C-alpha cells in the first residue's frame, strides 16, 4: 500500500528528522510512502487537497498554529489521520477536539515512534473503503468489504459473518478472524462474537446493539471491549 504523508512544521530540522524516520520505517516494509513537507500551516491549508492519509502537525507555528490548521483540515476531511508532533505536551489534550489520533513528543525517540507508527498505519488501513476479505462459504467464494461486516459469530467450529449483504457461513476460528481484522476496529464482546465497532448503535450495561442485533458483553471481555470502544468513539486518540 502507498501512504501519502504530510509533515507541517516550521522547523526544517525537525521536519527533516521526522521524514528520515518515516523513510527508515518503510525501508523494512513491503509498503511505501510519499512524503511532502510544509514549513507553514498557512501554506499547507491554502493548498490543501483531501488526498493525504496522515498529517503530522507541529503545534507551535507562527501565523497559524498546528491546532488551528487541524481544525481547518478536519472541516474538509473527516477521514485523514492527524498526529501532533510537539514539545508542548500540555497542549496535546486539545487534540481531542479535532479527533487527533495521537501525539508525539519532541525530540522523537526512534523506538517509540516506530511503535506509534505501526498503530497510525493500522488506522489508515482501517479507514480505507476498499479493504476486502475472502470467505470460502459453502455456496462458493465470496469477497466482502470489511466495512460491511457487522459482526462475526462462532458456533461449532463455524463462523457466521453477519454482513450488510446477508449471512455467510464458513469454517474457521474466531481467533483467526480476529487476527485478520485486527487493524479494522473489531472487538470481542464475548467468546462468541467479534464486533465491528462501526456498526454499534447502542451499548450499556452488559449489552451492545450491532446492526440491530443485541449481543451480550461477558464479564471477562467487558473491560477490554469497553476500553477499545471508548477509544474508537474518541477518534483513536490516546
């Protein structure tokens, strides 16, 4: 997959170091990237087109701050993953207002950056509308869009994929399905159900409503599931 990445930072040295880290990351990956750097948030906003997957904003910049630029961009692009790069940790919490995915503290540590960047790219993949899975159903092979999967149910070594186009029965394990869909905001509400959080319409107590179906939240899965759900509805920020 090709990732389009923007770095908006008035400090050319900082922008260059971040670009080097990103290029180093992709040096060991089968994916690739295109990076564009901007020394001014004003220039970036004046020339903005909604074709970036990730935007790294420095918060403290003259004329227009990274936070103000992010607000401008979010009004025009709800999909793009926004990350703040800053030495002003106290300001990063404001990123929730623009659904920022994360923030990175300067000076950037390579190891921690690579860990965060794994999550950033996983979020980009999750937002991609063309992500598909292949199901070897009893009546033939099906290609199903990840976004159309409501939840997956396991019974007697078979999985039922409840989708916008109907139900598909395949042989498999829910653990394998969970690994395949790890990057796409699915979570286990109990041992029987793997839920697409995009399709959750209501939750409370020990129940969650997914695609019109009411599913039980088990006590053993509750803390992790509700934590993942809160993160999802918070825009992925942490």
